[in-house]
C-alpha cells in the first residue's frame, strides 16, 4: 500500500510538472466550442477584423483553397490597419507551399507581417530533425481572444473532416500566447 502511494505521488509530481509547462489553470474564461469549420472560420475572421495590435497564427497546415485564400485576405486587411502579424506554419504539414510559392506572396508585401516556416525541410539534407514537427493550431489576437483546437487553415475542415476548435476570451489567452512565443523560440534561434 505504501509503495503504491509513493508511486502515485511520483506520478502526480511528474504529471503536474508537465502540465504546468503548458500554463497554470485559470478561471473566468469564456469558451465557445466549434464543431463546424464554417462557424469556426467565420469566428476567426471576425476576430481578425477586430484586431488592433497583433495577430499570431500557428498552424500545421495552411492550404491554397477557399479557407486559406479568405484567411489571407483578412490578414491583408489587418496589415493595412498596421496590425502586426506573425504567421507560423509547419513546413512539412504545409508541404504544398514548397511547390506553390506564390500563395503567401501577397503577405510578403507588408513589413508588419512575418512568415515563419517551422523547421524547414532542406533537400537533399534530411536528418532526424525532419520529424520535429509543429501540430499546434493557435490564433491569438490583442491579448483578448484566442482560438485553438484541431482545425488547420483548410477547406476540408468545413466539409470533409469533423474536428473541434474553440474560442477563448479571458486569462487563458495569455497562456496560449506563451505557448506561441515558445514555438517562435523553437522555430527562430534569435527572434526579434
């Protein structure tokens, strides 16, 4: 019995240590769940339209399809309002962007938009780091609202795939911002 209690204490300590790295529990958050991509993307686009300071986006996949193109249009509108934008996508998950190099070009015209491919694959040099991927799907806007969950920026999340995403308003937004900043440090050795 004492041995089991000791093992349970060790497990609790280790689990708590890993969970706390993801952010402390917070209260007084308002969470809206989305099971339908159409509603989720409309909610994200509405939030982008209301952005005043910054928009941070982290995604595994961004595709050159209706959802991807509309998202780019909304980001360009925000950039024209001088909103700072960081778009980080996984280079492997968004492998189509290695072939279609023009899709993100409209964003590159703005000095207040930074595009970061996470862990780029450089051929022919392929080593074990190729498997270090970023599957997060986050959007954080103005320390006020965040979106997170399983939906990548692609039309298939509106019709083919059923996934869950959520909008968060409250203290947890700052925890999600910390997660995003950690990803920046993983993607860019000396971010500015």
